[in-house]
C-alpha cells in the first residue's frame, strides 16, 4: 500500500504550472463537450498512463493539428495559444515536414561516436545568432536534460555546486531541474533534492516581500546579492530573463545589476530560454530583449518546429572545460532528424522575420487588452513582450488577491468557443500564439477572450 502524501490529500490542487484535471469546472466542460468516442480514448489513456495532475486524466483526445489549430476527436478545432510554447511556426509546417522526411530517408540516426552534417550545421547556426560570446553548443532531447548539462558545466567550470534561482521558478520536471527550480509542485514529497539550491525573491513588486508597494524598486536584487556575498561560492544564478508562464518582465537595469553581481563573485549567469527563445518576445532571444548576455543559454521547445524533441545549451568558449568528462551523454545527442527540423524552423523564423512580427503584433494586442481591462475590475494587469502576453485576474474588491475561479471560467468558456491557452499560477491567462498566425485569426481569438472576460466579470460582480 502506497502511503498518501501531503500533496495527494490537499483540498486545493496546486495550480502553479497550469490548469489541473482535479477541477469540477473541467468535469462540467467534459460532460458538455466530450462524446462517446473521445471518452473511450480517454479511458484507454487513463488505463495505461501514470496519472498526473497536469495531464492524465486528459481533457479530450486530439486527432490532428495544422497551422494554428489543434483538432479533437469530436470534430472541433481550437486556435492553440498554448502549444507548450513549441509551436512558434504552427503545426505541420511544410518546410519542417519536408526536412524531416528527407532526412529520414538518408540518415535517420547517428550513433554517438559519429557526427553528421545537420547537427554541425545547427550548432554553427545557433552560435552565429546567439547573444555575444556564446560560441559552443551541446544538444539534448529536451529542456530538462539541457538544464542538467548547464548545471554540470557550471560545477566543472567553477569548482562549486551551489545555485540561486527564483522562488516559484520552473526549469524542468527532472529531479535535478526541480531541485534548482522553485515550484512546490515539483519539489515537495520527492525526498532529498540537490544540495545548495537557494531561492531568491523574483522581481515582482507585489509579491517579492521587499515592500515595493506595486512599483518595483529592484530591492529584490539585493536578495541575490546577499546570497552571493554570504555564501561566497555560488556556481550559478539560473533564471528566465522574462518569466514565460506569468509573463514577469523585470524592470530596466535589473539584469545588468545581477550580471555585475555575478561577475564580482565569480558566479555564472545561466538564462533559461527554453520557452522564450527564437522570437517569442520580439527578439530572437529574450536575452536581447533585456540587454544582457549570459554565460550560458538554454533553449528548446520551439527549436524542433513542434515536431521533433530537441534542446540546446549555448555556452561561452571558456566553459568548454570537460574533455575528460561526459556532460551531455544522450542517445539522441546529435539527432540528424531533430537537427534537420530545427534548421528548417530557423529558416522560417528568420526568412519571415517572425521576431519583428511578434514584436509588432504583440504591442497591438497588449494595447487593445489594456483598453478592455479599464472597464473590468476583474483584470488586475495586462503585460507582454512580443507575442508573450499575460492577463492577471484578481478579486475586484481586492486587487492583490488572485482569482483562480474566474480564470478557470474564462478558460473553459474560451475552449467551448474554440480557443485554447494556458493558465499560470492559477490566475494568469498566458497567451502564446504561433508567431506566424494570420492577423484576422489573432484578432478573432482576442474577441473570444474579450467575450468570456466580460462574462466572468459580470459573474464576479454579482
């Protein structure tokens, strides 16, 4: 008999990383929208997959995906403004599919002791567009594994093992990534984690605990500086330069101060851009958006064109310091098929100038949503950088209190009208549409969202 833990008996599910399958509102949506065939598939899924609050039991079953759409077994289609941040160029892009098929017919796999043209080309391409000084690369089959590579390199290069990350941060679901990350959902109940993992206050003026009264005075940087000074042997500070899930954008000068503090104490700065790289924030890398070059940068998700799993670590040449070790020892370390998909993805992003498009359209959408929010006390904040947009829902009579039930109401209402997106931290609507989405479809999605924000606002005010 397995012993129940605190996390399995808590009355309120942990919503920090997304909408959960433990919600009565989800049950209600499924009763109204999931038919017999999909229910059969959901039953088969639950019978064989280990249950998790963010996946199995699943919402419904998908049959196909194309462009900005995902299509379920009931014949409904949804504009996908979630996509696990993997669908920068939409689903089934013909250039990505063509590259994958072509590579499969020539070199489908490369054993580890050999190299291959697509893998080398991809490494060359990435370091050519990376932030200044990042001239070396390693590939991995996913973001969590790439975070592990970065941690190993930081330890070897500095001779230290301690890290600083933000409270509430997410850097992957593996045991090592969960240790450095700060989300309780991935840390509690799993026993001892990596030692030396410190967590500092994020640059969020409402929640950092430094008394900034809603206007960030960057006092939270002092928390990082204090840990660096006190410990004296921190290997690395690891963070998303712009937090993807809650769209947390630090104030100007924030990362410059952190960069200077790391340099003073001999600590590395690792930017986790797994969800934000390749144009999402209006620049090729969010590092460019915040004006700071890290010592290492981790990217993934969209790199494989929403088709192949691949992630990468980009590092300064001085961190190429482990020829006698094996820091990225993966079966698919230099997958020619994944590399071909990534090269085609980069071609589309660069040739269609999707970072600039993201910057332009994102600014228009944020401006429009802010004008809507003026008449909706339910909306506490609208923020964005490029086509990474967050809408924070609060209690109308207490703007400091999150409103997760309103967020759920908006989500399932929008799903009924064919729009899917992520809910982060329980109350932040996170919008990450494909960067090449047609403008009429983008504005159609905004109208769906507006409809259900208004409906939720009316219910909340009753």
